[in-house]
C-alpha cells in the first residue's frame, strides 16, 4: 500500500444508491421532501425475492478500496436469515463465472445469519450491521458487483457505498477471489475442504470458519493443511489444531469472577473468535421451543504470513476432538469462506447451496 501523501494521478470515486455510476460531480443529486440533494435516495428499496441487482459496473483500470453495506437481518420473526439469503458476487474484466460468490453476512465475517461486532484488519462490523471491507480489489478493464435476493420476502431497504480509485497501475496484479462452502455433516475421518480446484499463481489471504458442534466434548484439535504446488498425500504447511490456527490455546479458556471457566471470544487485527452462542436467541425459536447446537465463528488473515502458490493450492481441516478418553474423530457442521488472490482464468466454483440449506441449524 503506497503512502497516502505520495503525489498521484489517481482519481477517487464512490458508488451509492444516489450515484449508481460513480460519476464526478453527481453525488447526492436526488431530492426529498427536505429539498434537492437532501437524502433523496439513500438506499435501494423493495428488492424482490429472486431479483439480482447490479451495485456497480466500473470501467478500469482501477481498484476497489472500501465497501460498506447494511441491511436488516430479518423481514419477520420467522424469516430471519437475510444475511445468509443474500448472495454477494463479484466479476472482474468481463468474466462469466464470478470470482466472489459468498452469502452477504459470511463475506463480512457474520456467520449463521447472526449480527455481532467484528474488529479486524480487513473487515469490521460496527453496531448494528455496519459491514465494512478494506480488502483491495484490483481490476484492469471492468469490475461488477451484484447481490441476489434469495430470501423468501422482498428486502425493504439495502444501503451501500463502494469506494474506489481509477488509474491504478494494476497491469501485473492478481485478482481477488472468495468462495463459501458448507457440510452439514462432515464425514468421519475425511478432512473438511475449505478450498480446492485453485490453479495458477497466487497468494492465500484468509479464512472464515463457522462451526456448529454436533458432538460432546472439545472440538478444536483438527489441523489445518495447506497443499501447495503439487503436494499429494501430505501438505507443505500443517498446523497443530483449529484453536491454534486462530491464535488461541487451551480451549480459549477464560475465568469469570466466580472462578468458573468459559470460552473467551476476542477480535484482533489478524485473527479472532467474534461469535459464540450456546443457544438460539431468535424470537422464532422462543415461540417454537426449539434450540440449536453451540455455534462458533472464527477468522484469520494471512497478511503478515501470506501463503504463496505458483501452480495450485488446496486447504483442508480435520475434525478431531478430545474427551476424557483422549483424541477422537468427530462429525460436525462446518461452513467456511476462503479469501485469496490468483491469476485468471479461475475454475468455476462448486454450485452454491440453496438458501434453505445455508441456514444454521
């Protein structure tokens, strides 16, 4: 990242609901009952179920530098998984298959369709659901960002701002990618695949994991494995456990004022455990007297410790727990987002699960 005070010929632009093309001198032109240029059109309204809306279509070269979005997390007490139902997609330089395809909330480190605070180097979520990304996204010819409403109801209001520069020297830059996956029941003794099918030159940026524990006892002994540039049976990089990959140790243990032990959540610039829920707090479940397994969300950014690859990359994590009898193989519910940069073209992603199969338990 260059110093902000360096002389430059770059041009700064922003796209919002009031300036859909990011035109110079055309911000905030809509009128309201307060008069011209007084919050006449601050959001997109009434996005129908099944509708795809193009948020931006920018001609380059340039770089997206900041994205801010917010939306209600439910349309009724029963229809509450808006953050999993809206799909965010990004396309670079006219490609047919998206380089980013992730449920909206999960892209911004909000798992399970829940709302909570995140404070990290690349993504921050400010109460309530002020979702911010500072991931740099270069493009040479064109950048298109869309959202698709796969929620069963219309989305009443969707707010956004996309801040970018034009004229960047990105002639040799890698393209940003992100992909979401889920296994509702992981297969015993088979590692969960966070990312595979990546071919080309690139660098791995980060991981977001959502885990619903389906078995008793500690769940976090599985090792993250990076298979790099032709690795077959064994990886080049293998960690020591899930809690360790996310920077923790000893079961994230904390102690309250009464001496009772509990799992301690945290956010740091490069790794965090921002969400833990041992029950479902939604009004819907209160009414219907049901509940859910313990839910946990974790992130890690590989900014200081990037994972470079030059022909291919695969990332997996084991499901291993520990009980009074020692280590054991587990089956849990895992979903994940992988973030990385690579040369194009890229392989098409796995087909995204339908909305109802993305909902938390």
